[in-house]
């Protein structure tokens, strides 16, 4: 079975500073993908960034980057130059390609981190 | 921007009522999903579909049922709503396999309250 762990229920960051949201995972699949989603208070899930297990370089998308450390099974999200609009819940998720992920190849989500950006 | 829609966005209903939560996508995606999310908690998969006439139960047991008669439509039904069904329900879809990854696009969600 797959498992995602986000150990920070809440984080605060000053506007314009960088912040790192932690995510560790557990899987027996050799091939898998890691995702980060943002969920504002309005409820929708917004895809931010993806990292494949065989990608050699860390993924980046604008102000978002993923610090992928495969040996440690961690996939931390780094947000640079935080903005007030970044205040939201952030979820790390994983989808495997092997037996442990099941035939649905569904996403397994962590419990989320509530980020608050302070002015 | 993803074209996946859910209605209603908010629903308050009494115990015992039958309800259907609608989900539609205009992207031609084969795979569709329903997740249940309690406030401030993670998402749990309750149903998924690989295509027309294909439906499967997810990891989290649910008393709801789904149908997939058309590619674009994946409604979820509760025959008799109970207070324990109070939650947010999120619908998602993804492209067929073949891409390096299959990003799931989410709808805006339905916040259900059963009194």
C-alpha cells in the first residue's frame, strides 16, 4: 500500500519569503509520480507540480519547485517569494504504476498543510 | 483551465432524502473519480471509472453509487442521506494512459450537509 505523510498541519510565512512544505512517502512501486495540489478555502483542487520517480532533475513550475530526494522518499514543495494568495491548504499526493497502487492507479493523498502567508 | 463541473456547489438536505451529485467534463477524458473529503482532512477515493459502463469502488467504503452511461457524465447518488454523509465531494478526471503522467483535473466540489 501507498502512504503519504505531511507532518506540518499548519505553517506561517512572511510575504515575499520562501517556505518549504514537507512530504514523505512510502511505496514498494519502482515507478511512481508525486503531485502537489493547492486547495483554497473555496474548495477546488489546483494542480501545482509533478515529479516522476525517474526524473533526474527536480521539477519547477514558476515559483514552485519540488525538492525530490528519492533515497529519503521525500518530495518537499518549495514556494519562493510567497504571496498573500498562496494562503491555502496544500496536499501532496502519489500515484504508483505497480501492484501496490492497485489497478486504478489512483492518487493517494496526504493529510495536508495549511499555509498562511502573513502581510 | 480544466473544464469539469459539479452541481450543486452547496446542498443542505434532510435525513432520508435521495440525492444525486452531478459531475460533467468536456475534455473527453476516459477516467473519472469521486473523492470524499471531510473538512481539513485528506481526500479519499470512493468511486472511479475507466470509461462508459465501467465503475469500481475506491479505497474508502461508501454507501453511494455511481453510473457512467456517457463519457462526459459521472453522477453520484445517495439513496437515503444520513448526517454521516456530510462532507465535501470532489469529482476529477484524467486523460488516458500514454502520457508520462496523468494529471487529475478536479471540479469545484459539492459541500453536502445532511441534517
